[in-house]
C-alpha cells in the first residue's frame, strides 16, 4: 500500500482554449487533512472533479489511494467519499431513504446498521424519518458527510464544505472532519475559502493560482516560514500576490 | 417615464435573446408561411374532386368552393395562433418574470425608487410590444405567402382583414402572456413556472370546448367550426357555462367572421367582447396579484 | 446490474411522493372521465332525437330506420385524444424531470462518484419510466372502463376488455416514447431547460401541427358536416372518387404518418372501433389493417429507449462540471 493518499503528476485540464489546470503536480500523504486554497477560478473544483473521476483530465496522471483515476476509475470510486459544494438530496425521500440509496449504490453490506453508525459519527440523530426537503443548510451538510462516509472511504473529498454555514455549523463540521481524520484515519482533501478554518482544521495546504500549484507545505511549516505574518490570510495573500516575505 | 422606457427596452432585448421563444418563433413563422400553401393545395384538390364528381354524375349540388376569397388561405393561421403563438406568449411571459427571480435582479430593481405595479406594467408593455412586432411581421409574411399561393395580391380590404385578424390575435394572446408572467411570479420552480400555464392553456383550448359542444379535441385543430351540438338541456347548460370561457373557440369564431368564412354565422361583437374581457381581466389580475410576490425565492 | 434496481426503486419512491406528478395524473384521469361523461350525454341526446323522429314518423304512418347502435368504446374517442395530447405533454414533463432534477441539484456528483456500471443510471431511469407508465396506464384504463360501465351505462364483453387492453398497451408504449424522448434531450443538452424546450417543440409539431396539417388537407374536412356529405356523395363513391387523387392522398397520408401520435391514434381508434370502418371488425382483421401503425409506434418507442440508454451517460450528464 502506497504512503500517498493522492499523487498527481503533470495534470492538465483544458476547455477549448482555456486552461483550467496547468501541469499540476501534488502529493498528499495518508492521514493528512489537506486544504487546497486559491482564488475563484483558480482550478480547485476542477482538481477535485478530476480526482473524484467526475471529469477526465486532458493529460497527466493521478492516483487516489494507489488507484489510477484513468485506468481504475471504478476502484477509485470504491475508496473515495465526496461532498460537493451545496450538496443536495432527493427532497421527497427521507434522510434514511437517501442514505440507504447511496449505501446500496456503494455496495455497503449491512446498510441499515451502517447508516446508524454514520449518523452517530456526524452526531445527527432523530431525523432519519424526515423528508430532506425540510432540512436546513447545516443539516444537509451533515447528511452530506454521512453519505460520503457510508462505505468507509480511505480518502474524503470536500468541496467548500463550510460554504454558507453559520458559525455554529462551521464549528460542528470542523469537529466532524477532525474526528473522521483522527479516529477513523480518513485522509481529507478539501477546497475552501475560509482561511481561519484551514488553520484550525488542516494539517497541510496547497495554493493554486491560474491552474498552477504555487505553494505546498504543512500548516506548521507555513506559519513558521512567514514570521512577519500574523495569520494564514496574510500569508496566503502574499503568496498569491507572488511576493512571499 | 424613464422606468417605462428602461424596463420596456430591457424586456424586449432580454426576450429576444432567449432560446425557447426563438425556437417557437421559428416554428410559428414557418407554419404561418406554410399555411397559405396548405390551403392552396387543399382547395385545388377539392375543386378537382368536385369536377370529377360532376363528370361522373355523382352530384348536382353547386360547388361550395366556387368563390373562394384569398382570405380562405389565412384560416389555418388562426389555428397556428391558438397552438403555437399562444405557447410562445406563455413562454415569453413566464420567462419575463422568472428571469428576474432566477438572477435575483428583482431585488436590485425594487431596492430603487420603482413602484412594483409600475415595473410590472412596464414589463407587460415590453412583452406586449414585442408580441405586437412578432404578429405584425407574421401578418406581412401571411399576406405575402397568400399572394404567392394565389398569384396576386389580396385587395386592400382583404389585407386589412388579415391585419385585423392579427390585431385580434394580439388581444387574444395577451392573457396568455399575463398567465405566464403571473405564474412566473408565483411558482416555486422554473419548471412549474413554464408548465402550469401550458396545462391551463390545454384546458382552455381542448377541454372547455368539449364540455360545451362535445367537440373532440383533435377536431378543434381544424379551422372549420364544428357543427352546433345536439339541442339538449345538458349541452345548453354546459355551453352557457363554458362557452364564454372557451377563449380559443371565441377567437376561432370571431376570426372566421373577420375572414368572411361563408360557414361562419352570427356577429363578431360577442366574441370580441369575450376576448376583450379576458384581455382586461388578465391585465388587472397581473397588476393586482403580481407585485406582492415578485421577490419570492425560486427553487431549482 | 443490482444498481439498476436500486436506482429504479429510488426513482419510483421519489415519483410516488411527487405532488406535481400526482396532480397531473389526477387531472388526466378527471379529463378522461369527463370526456366519457360528455360522450355519454351526447349519445343520449342523439338517442332522444332519434326516438322523437321515430315517434313522429310512426304517427305519420311511416316506418323508421332502426335506432343507432351504441358502441360503448366509441365513447372513448375524446378520451383517447386527450391521452395523445395532454397525456403526451405529461409524459414529456415526467421524462424531463427525471434528468432535470438530478442536473438541477448536484446529486449527479453523488451518484457518479460511486462505482456504477456505464449504463446503470440510464437503465434505472428507463426501467422506472417503463414501470411508472405501466402502473399509470393500468390505473387510467381501469378508470376508463369504469367510466364506460357506470357513466355510459354500457355493457362490456370479453372482447371489449381485450380491445381496451390493446389500447392500453399502445398508450403505454406511446407514453414511454414521449418520456424517454424528453429524458434523452434533457441529457444531451447542457441546460436541461433547453432539452425541455426541444421536447415541447417536438411535442407541438408531432402531436398538434402535423396531424393538423393532415387533417386540414383532407378534402372532406373543408366544410362543416363534410365536403362529400354536402355533395350528397356516399362513402363508396367517395372512396372511388378519391382513387383519382391517389398521389394527393398518399402525400397527405405521408404527412400524417410522420407523426407517432397519428400512428398511435390510428391503431387505437381501429381497435376501439372509433373509426366506423373498423367497428365490430375481428381483432385479427384490425391487426392486418393497422399492424404498420402499431409497429411504427413500437419502433419509434424502441428508438427512444435506445437513444435514452446511449445518451444518458456520465460523459453527457457531467459535461457542465467546472
């Protein structure tokens, strides 16, 4: 088993004339909570969509948990969980029915028992029989995490997981992510804009700019490397501006 | 005045650039152009059939088509207005208000000194003008195609009647625009915003006439009016109830008189009054029921 | 293939709880019921007219012709026409919704990050469409049969039920065709709303415009009551006359045949005896006369199944992703 949860080499994604990802090379070791940062349009969501096999790359290679995304896409899908930005479900179905559906699609052996377990992990009891059309944004995010971990994935991809949540919702989600990582050993790869959250949640970061990776290091090393900057926000802005101190 | 001008201009530009109305417009114009030739083919064949019947001694009745006026060739147009232009009107109307809700531009508009009723009235005026322009072009296309089909231009009086047909069509179509606009304001999703008015249209065009006259839905697609139903208390009652609401049938009978259809009986005033009544009621309904809901969130 | 079943079950559960779909189906049932009631009332009026005429003729010493027969299935003419127009529209809405709701939310991403087979998604949707319409059509025709029995006060024999079942089978195939056409277009277009537009335009053209062109080109439809009736030409002579205009009739027929709706209508009207030339004709003879209509309808429907199967893939559905 490789030590790398994610290994990307020379990944390129082009839409006609427009290049969304330019020779992206990146590795994320197992057990990390990796935060991918970047301006709007930097290519973060494209990178996640390629790693989750939703989009094919134009060129380059990538593997997730040792499986190649192009030659072994089905194997990749068995070992990943994914929470898209603004996750939505089938509103006419209850939470339990939605989770049962996704558990069955993922080939979970004892789905009913597993649903109870994941709802306990995300601390979301008592809503199984409610239709999801009535759920708030925060409730949907928790349900989103629950569906993503139903099949015990090795790597969890989260696209802007805290987008649109209130401070309490952000804190709850942060605790769930950290718990998944520390207690269950899940590697987490997340895109986010909330740099304060990155500091509290992630163990390492990468910064994308115009489809290129311009920085990657652990949070601790990053904070140490920029002694003049008080916060990750300042560090990010100086790196993104191309003027590291 | 600037609210009116700005809104009308914005409305006409936005509607022109949307794909759905464009598709329907192409189908509508194509059918308007084709209708004269369809009528011409049918008339030519009927005349030949009659001559053959006379030759074989099968009939001594006079040819019901001896003196066909050029207006005969416009009668299919009426059906295409009921079928295609009414759908076009619904789509233009629904998109007009859905557009504001989808992009939340309604918040930007109403946070300015713009009274909601005035804004809605201006939007209706904009779509109304656009529809008027479309119908004017359709009228000219129709006249030109009739001229080609019969080999000569209709007389000024006949051309005026065709223009009058399209004028009444505008009155007939505005309630469908307002139906689309009102539903676009009140619906929960963009899909239901489009589909509900289409269901209402299918009721008005295909179901109400059945109740009043036992007319089969497909027979309503023929510009020739169905014979009056058998006399009975049942149909007297249903006809009295549903007749004035059968906007499509009212439009057909009114325009049949305008086009001097020899089979059309009665006067056009009754039908015109119904169409005008619908026009006024629909505009009032929009301006009274619409403004309070324009900022509702749109799902999906 | 297990995931096809999982997807199908989810779809059926979702649809069974959709208020909009339920309302549309109740509306369709109500409209058909209404059409049978009106047809029954219309028939009773005609019967009363006949009785009055017969009484008057007897009083004058004459002998009236026998009363018109009631063929109960003929009362379904308007109901079948509603199925082809309004039912077709609802089928478009249902098929469009099957893909649009997945595209509108981002459930597609949740689905396609799971190990699904290449055509599992399409298979689940198609299977759900087939089952939904089977259930709905059976329910609709149960309503129809009840309406004819109760509202029409008619008696139906075994043959009549068989004819109704054949009409139901045609209706099932017809609805599947429209739903899967809309599903295909919603899958192929980047914006599902564009797919709806295309499907609605096709519905308009196939259901209304083409039959309208064929209908208005019919020489007999040029004046109320019929052109030939106005010339006092009977059916036999009408047919003989029209043989001189075979190419015109062939052209008109070709126009109508391009509409799947017309194929459906011709076959169903023949089996139900709505068209008088097929009324009371044995089923085998009806099949001989209209099998091409049934087969064209079936062929079109199979084509839409194949189109939906091949077009509703990960590649087409996820094209819009950033």
